[in-house]
C-alpha cells in the first residue's frame, strides 16, 4: 500500500502502527507543503507580471510628466507676448493629461494585497491543523 499517494480511511488508519501513522502524516505534510509552494510560486509569478506592467506604466508616465512640465514651463515663458506659444502650451497640457492617465492606470494595476490567496490557504491550513490536533 502506497501511503503517500492515497488517502486512508479511518478504519485503515486505526490498524496502522505508530511508525506507519507518523510516516503517513509526514507524507501528507510533504504533499501539503509542495502544493502550497506551487500555489505560492504561481501567485507570485502572476503578481510580478502585474507589478512589472504597473512599473512600466508608472515609469513612462513619470518621464512623460516631467517632459510635459518642461514643455509647459517653456510655453509659459514664451506665452508672455501671447503669440505662437499657444500651440506649445496646448501640447504641454495634452502631454500632462496623457501622463496623468498612465500614472493612474499604473497605480491601479499594483497588487493591493500580495499573495492574498496563499495567505488565505495558509490560514485555513493552520486552522484545520489546529482543530485536528485538539
């Protein structure tokens, strides 16, 4: 009988020796730990993808915001006589609006609670283990 790959019924567990029960418990624990590690890796990989995308958007938005601020300051300087600088001012405003949109989208994509599913599964596993051992 392969203790690692099967779940044993109560009657089967009662007929096992203490050493076999300990081996079975260790095998179940190993399986649980492997499963949790696999889930955590997948969740972390997904969150890193989201964080990477958010970082790119935030970085691009920040660069564009600084550039648009520079354009706005140039436009403000050229706008004193109020001539051709109106176009430069309009470009600066549009760039600033686009940068604000990118920054907003980037911050919305940041993970709010890292590894939320893994934390919930670990809490549930802890509670079930605690109830079982009492």
